[in-house]
C-alpha cells in the first residue's frame, strides 16, 4: 500500500544521507516496485503539477503529463530524481554551448523507471502516449522559488523560467486532449 506521507518522510530522511540524490533514487526505486498503488493514489485524468512538499532543501512534486503534451527545455539548478508510476515520459537532454544549447541525447522513461538528473541538467519532456503519464519528481532544494531558465522550443533562446507559461501549457494540453475525446465521441456517433 502506498502512502504519500510515508514517501515524504523517507525523502526527508534521504536528504540527510551522505549522498542524498542516491538515497532519494533508492527510495523512489523501492516505492515504484509496485506502481499500481502509487497511481491509484496520485494519478489524475488531468495534466498538472501538484506540490506534495516544498522546503528550502527538498521539493516533491506529483507531475501528470496530458497525452501528447510537450514541455520546452528547462533547467532545475539543483539535482533531481524522477520516477514514473504510469505512462511514458520522454526526456530530451541538452548541453550549454557558447551560442546557447544543443541536443545531447535522451531517455524514455516507462512505468517504474527512475532517473537522476544533475545540477546542470537541461531537458525537455514529452508524453508520447495517448494516456496520462504520472511521475514523482524530487528535487534537492526549493524548486518552487529557485530562479531557473527555460528555452524556446523552436529558437532555443534562453529566458527566465515562467511558471505562468508552464501553467498555460498544461491547460492547453488538457484542452487539446478534451477536444480530441469530444471529436472521437462525435466520430463514433456518426459511424
């Protein structure tokens, strides 16, 4: 059985370890050995970011990606550990260059996968599936208030992280999915 409060306590203990990122990764690996109960507790049928815990030294988020949603390249300015409890999260990684950033690989995460990202990581995220993707994101700091950057997905021009723009991206993706479902219902009624 999954319990959010137990997860949060385990993460708080993990950040006191010598290697907090590794300890948080182990916590998420254990938590996601059985992703079903996590999804039953945290899963939603709407994309969004839910703050489960936020302090100066630790942030834990429940992130639900709408089907086909894409989020532009961004950084965290702190280490992160991401664990998937349902669906697929496709991460593209970037590295800084004099002229901006360039793509530097990627990794598709599936149910029960856990990945650690370093302090300097820059990535974009896409849900390539036609179902909602749920993930626990744990950060080694105050993710909510940390100044960060995001990059325009077409021009790769860097600008300050804009939480309102991110919120609108989630709303846009939710609306696009709702419209697709409505169109499917119309199509099924017609045929």
